[in-house]
C-alpha cells in the first residue's frame, strides 16, 4: 500500500492512489489545546513534484519550520538551508502572478530573488544545516564565482535577507546571521559607458521612427527600461506635458513600479512630447489603452521586447554611427544622470528626476526640489540634443 520511512520527528510515507501518481504524506504528533497528543498529517506533494525521497524531505523540512513556530518540541532537528529557502519563498515571495503585487516586493524583485536562490544558493548550500553555514566559506565561494562584483554583492545581500528571515522566525538565535561578516565589494571593475551628446545625436539619426522615439524618451526622462515599455498612451498627458509612470513590464509580466517614488509623474519636455506625438500618429496601435511601444508581432497585445530592440535595431544603429561603446537600456539612464550632473543641476533635482527612493542613491541630501526646477533641468538636456538634431 505504501512505503514508510521513519524520522525522529515523524514519518514520511509514499502512498499509492487509485488514480494519479503516488503522493508523499508526512505524519507527526503534536500537543493539542487540551494537552493531549494528537496525530497530524499533511500531503507534501506527488512523486511527479518530488521524484525522490530526498527532495520530498526538503519540503518536509520547510513544513517543520512552520510547525515549529507553534510546536517548539518539533524543533529538535536543525533545518536545512533548502528548507529555509522554501519557507522564505512561501512567506515572503509568494506566487509570482501578474497583478499580484499590491503587497510585498515587485515582480522583478521577486524574480531576481527566486533566480538567485534557485540557481546559486540552493545548489551550493541547500544541503547544509543553518548553523553549519560559515562566513569565511561563503566569502570564499563568492570570490570564486565567475560573476561581476555587482552580481556577487546581490547574492550576498539576498543571503543576508534569507538568514534574517530565519532569525525573525526564531530558527536561529538573535545576532547569528553568518552573512553579516561576509565581505563582498559591489564596486565595478570598470566604469560603465555613457554617451556624449554628439554620439546620442548620431545614434538617433540612424534609428527608425519608433526606436528613435523610444531611445530619445529614455534619454531625456531616465526611465527604467521596465517602465519605458510599460507605458500606455493613456499615461502620456500631452496637455500638461507629463508622464504617469504607473506600471512596469518585466519578462512580459505587468506589475507595479519598484517603489512609491517611482510612481510619481515625470515631466515631459515639449520637444520630446512633439516627437512622441508624431510617433503616436504613425503608430498602428494608438488608442488610450494601447502600449506606446506595442509589438506588431504580438498584434499590440504586448509591448516590444527591449532585448530584441537592442539586438535588432539600437546596437546596429550604434555601429553605423561609429559608436564603439557597449549600449544597453541602462546606458540611457546613466547618460541622463551624467549629462544632468555635467550641466550643474542640483543633486536633489537629479534624484527626483531619477525617482530614486533616497537621495543617498544619487549623491547626498539637499533641499526639496520643485517641479519648475525639474522641468528646467530636463529641458536643458533636451535643448542640447535638439540643437544638434536634424
């Protein structure tokens, strides 16, 4: 009927069903409200979900973590890192669904956490118990990874969040986060490329109408690429010269922007608005609910893929313009920042145009910037580009 494996804190059974694949059931005893011992059981999943007993045990460990919060006697066996990851994902990341972002982290953030945990943390550390993870071992592992410093720093940061989760749920004692002592610089090995004004003008001259409008808008607003492709025509206020940045699109999933400040209106320079209006009149999809940069291959149901646009249009155009620098979508945002700083703009103005959560991310704290100052700063940059354009 079934195969049973006994453990110190319960049994894991593989049970046959009349229909469908076998399933794993975990059975244990706990103390009820009346003080008596009560038998409990829970279906862990099917053998299709967990083909081996070892994989099923990881799910059991995650279940134990949840039980431990109410039944301390179950906590005799230290939890594994893989079980902690599962517990963290269920409570903090939740199901990654479109529109399921009113609470918690944005879809792009949850995707990044999931990728790093699944592809880096669990393969290396999943089989270890929480108390076995040592700072020096993690530090040496990060050093040997063939990744950029920024990527390594992100892995370290997410591991620290993971172990803080363990401490918060009392799976580890207070102050016992091993990642706290892990040293990992996020400093770049090389300075990323930014474009000069004459290079931007040369690039724009090589681009077709839609791609020119997209690159120009990104350069003069500093929008993140997920926000840029997330724009719909109803977000563009040509009368008040403003953009409403209310959503982002990441891996063709629609979600909210990263932070509350990211959702603040963005000023739109008159010249850029004129370019955008010209594109709207020519665009095959130009109704209020249509994407500003809609994909014709998807019949307007999705925005154009930013990666495809880079590969098929922008980078070839840069090559024709004799620009040898490596160009990505973040190049335009970095260029936006660099040119504003070169124009002598107040750092608070730059911070608000970039919609950073804190001014510390830009430079340092200054007085609150007002909208006219932000418009003036943006218009100076637009004026430089307009003066050299055909």
